[in-house]
């Protein structure tokens, strides 16, 4: 029990460190490279256990102290020829500790005051889950708990006066047995997919893509907390669009013109083919620097949003990443056309320091 309390206290310390320095973890990307399944490794300064250390000798008089006198038989040590003094401070030691994505999501929600998501979809379909909820004196042998059974037997030995510390043999009997109990719970069956689209034309440089990579990691972390088994798809586009894997999404560089409608059309085909809008929670995210080939293509995008995306998805999110080569016009066109429509979320991301604000823009509606 004491070990478990120490572990919980240590984890609380770790989460406190992450909370205190949360913006740094969000903006520098060190967590993303250390993902392992449902956990990430967090580098933090090592927490040292307090210990006694000897300080430097002082010219204080006391028992067994003094200058020493060779003529009286005392041996006086001679100083060496070393240059400088040894440092008294220890170096900075880093410790990597694991923290779950659910715990990171909790910290993100707390820091940004995010509301819980209210899913749409097949709420009338339920999934039965089994959860270990306690202990019982009866049950299948596969669920017997050795530690709790032993404690029960030890308590019986002590209370009956038969416990012998010099020969501590404990033999459990049937009434000592303890078994895990299972509680059946029914949960709504909801399905969700995130579809990321990104402009990879020449004006979107490495820094712009890194901002998208960081932001998408935290968006996914939050959505996975609400949708277990979240699906993720990736689309890149310049003048044409194609589906790629995650690694290609963040590392592809293209050149040439930009037709945003090519990505929107491919995303539409993907939804119609694989995700029934009545059952799936659908989250399209589009990132660009705001340049589009023509006003005609922008009008086509606006029509796709109005007629297909906004009526069918949970929320459509557009993030405009600042680039010295981009005009930023597409954001202005969206703001003008959908000024009061809460089904569309817009965010302007000037640099890494604005990532947290942008995540709040995208997830702050709880949809």
C-alpha cells in the first residue's frame, strides 16, 4: 500500500511539472518523438532524494580541530598543487518518465478549460464492457487474487493466536479465498474519424508543417480521450490532392499552384465512401497559408462547405498558418461568407506560441 501511495505521489509530481511548463511541451515537439502506443516519455529534471552532504572545512576551533603543530607530534597534511576549486553544485540530470495520452488530455483540457465533447451518431447502439470492480469470497479460480487471499489468511492466523513469527507458514483455507468481481457496463457506441488536409505547395515551409504536426498531435490526443479507436486520415494537396500516410503528410514538399477544392473534393469522396454521416463523428481539419489559385476555386470551396460539409460533419476546422509567401486571402473569404456559422471554426496561427490559442479555437466548442 505504501509503495502504491509513493507511486501516486510521484505521478502527481510529474503531472505537476508538465502543467507548470505545459506551453514548452506543446511548442517544441519533444513529446511527439517519444510516443509509444498510448504513452509518451517526458524528460524532466531528476527529483533527488534529500541526503546529508559534507560541507567545506572551516577555520573553526572545536574538538579534534586546530592548525596542528609538527613539533608536538601532530602530523600536518601538505596541500597539493591543483589549480582552481572543485565545484559544489551537481549537474542537471534528466529523467524520462511515462505519462499516458489520457493524462495528457486531462492536462490539456484543464489548461485550456475545454468542454467535454458531446458525440453524435449511434447513441441507441450500446457496447457491453466488463470492468473489475472489487473482491468477493466466491468466483472462478482464474480470478482468484493471491495477495488478498494471503492477507485474509494471515489475519485469521493472527486473530486466532496461531501465527508463529519464527515459522511464518500461512496456509489459506476456502473461506480465505478472494476473487475479483466483474461489473458489466453499457456504453454508447460512437465512432469518429479525423481527416487532416494540408497545403504542401512551395509557400508552406518546414516551420509551417511543424506547427501543423504539433497541433494535430494535441487535437488527436483530446479526441482520443472521447473516442476510443479514433480513425485518422491524411490528405495533401497543391494543385491536386492525394491521400497519404502520416509520415508522408508531415514531410512532403511540393511546388506549383494551389487548388484547395482538390482536397475538399477528395475529403468528400472519402466521407461518402467510408463514413456514414448519420453514424460517424467526422472532424475535417484543413491547414493552409491562405493562398488559392483563383477566386473561382474559392467559390467552389465555399459551395462544398455550405452544401456538403457543414450539414454533415461535427465541425469543420480551418487553420491558417502564417507564411511570408502566403496572402492569407482564404481566411478572409471564409470569415465573410460564414461569419455567424458555428459549424465552421477558424483559427489564425502566426507562430508556435499561438498553437495553444488555436487548439482552444478548434476544441473549445465541445462538438
